[in-house]
């Protein structure tokens, strides 16, 4: 199986000037850097505003004082080490701290600090917890990237999950389909594994992270087809990111290309207010307008996408923003307020649910379920 060459030292990205490498070194000293040569080849190096470049090459805005390490309070969702249980029927297993490349906007940038240990190489506590909770019918393997795991390791996890009768859906959170699609279509053992465990009654979903239509290369589409042929269902989610895809034509093209490739457009997300992400933020009003304009450009298949915020209290769907008012509802809810409808003032600069005046009336701050769970937000943002 062909493997792309991985680069973890910014000084070895030869396409950057010496001055750029020196300027970016303090950022990679704080936030780990990782990319591969396949993905680097998608960048137009003659364009300093190239969106693919902005996805993986550090930017000086990452050092700005902004946000929190854990903007959605994920630390409060840990039922046992390595396993989050926020929504009744869904559990998350944090199985890896590594990705094919590191997206600069990542909402789990904390995982890439040396002093954070959140992923578990031994998922036994999580598997045991899931087995003891019959309400959990779907499990997401995430991190990091689930498909960065060796196929043998992935098989061990899937076998344990498939031994639990009430787990019907297994989701694989991954950007590998566009970071390194060869890992998919050149690994027959992986495809056999999916074929074995994705059945008509117990399906495997690949939760892809495709941010820009230029990531939909011939190699990526070959990987999608291999996943489809193996019986997986592929869906896509992406935040709306300033300088990367904050353009209605780009988002519309992405929706089209996903639909054409048989990949379901699942979520457009509001980018979480995470430390290091200041330069990617756009206001809620602008994000809503962009998504509506993009949906006007695509078919009903593309229009299936939902615009939402992964907030501490749940997934909050943005139904409309009109005349200074935000019309929202809980699409998912930590406190079982599914479908709760909200109308709140929406200042032009508001970029997150907490920025909306009066939001406090609709939710309460979460408390940790595990005393030993690390409170990431107590760590210094600048450290």
C-alpha cells in the first residue's frame, strides 16, 4: 500500500520561503504541525490566499488571545476515560490523537498539546460502558482520526462493538478520504473489514470532513466509491470557515460535488470559539446567508444539509436569521430539550450561541460526570 510522505517540521515544507518558515516556527512550537505530500500537492503555492493552504499551513492568527480549549465543554461528557456520552443514543470513543494532517481550525486542538491525554489506546472501559447502556444504538470513533488507526487495531474495536447487540450504527469520523484517499482504496483488508461489519441491519457510516470542493480529487472519489462498494454510507460535515469556504459559490459547488459522488451533505457547522481559531471566525448572520445562497444553487439532495452549532448544551440548528433575530431549535440536546424552539436577538457581530443576548435562559452550564476528567478550559489559552 502506497503511503504519502508525512512532514511534521515546518522547515521541511520547501514551498514556503525561509522568511515564512521562520515566522511560522513559534506557531508550530505551540500547536503541532503535520501534513503529507499528497495534500501539499493540492495547494496553489502562487496564491497566498489559497484555501487548501489555509487549511493546513499555520497562520499567525493562531497566537491571538481568543476562545477556549474546549469550547463545547466536552470534558463534562466523559462517562469513563476515552468515552463521551452526551446524547442519549450516541457514544463517542476517542480512539486517536493523530490525523492524516492537522487542520488549523480543529476544534480539538487541545489533543495536540503534549500535556493532554484524552484518546485511549485501550478502549475497554468505553466498550464496557456502552455494553451496559442499551439506549446507546450508535457509536462514533473519533479523535484525531479513526482511519489513521492500523486496520488490525480498527478490527479489534469493531469486533468488540459488533458483539454488543444494541449497537446498530458505527460511525468512523475521518478526513482521511481527502487527506490520504489511497489509505482507503489501496487497503483491501480495510474494505473487507467494512464489508464484514456494515450490513443491512447494522451499518457503518464514514463521517467525512471535506471543507472545499478542490479536495474532491479523482483519488478522493475513487476512495468514496471503494467505501460505497464495501457497504459503508458516507456523509460529510464541515464548518463555515473564513478565508476557506465563506463563499456561496464555493459552498454550492461543494454541495453539488458531494451529491454527485454519492456523499450525503450532513452538517454545515458554525466554527467553535476554540483557542487559535480567531482568523476563521465569521458572524452567524453571514454564515446563515452564505448557506442559504449555496442551497439556492444546488438540488434538493444538496439542500439536505443543516446549519448548526455544536454547543455545550446540544446541536443548535439555525433555522433563520432575519431582521436582527435568530430563529433556532435544539436538533440534539444534552438535557433532552429536543426540538425546543428559540427566538433571540442576533447582533451583527454575534458568532456563537453565547453571543446572543438572553441565551442563558435556555440552558445551564454542564457539570463533569467524572471527577478525574481533565478540565481543559482551566489550562492557559496562551500556554
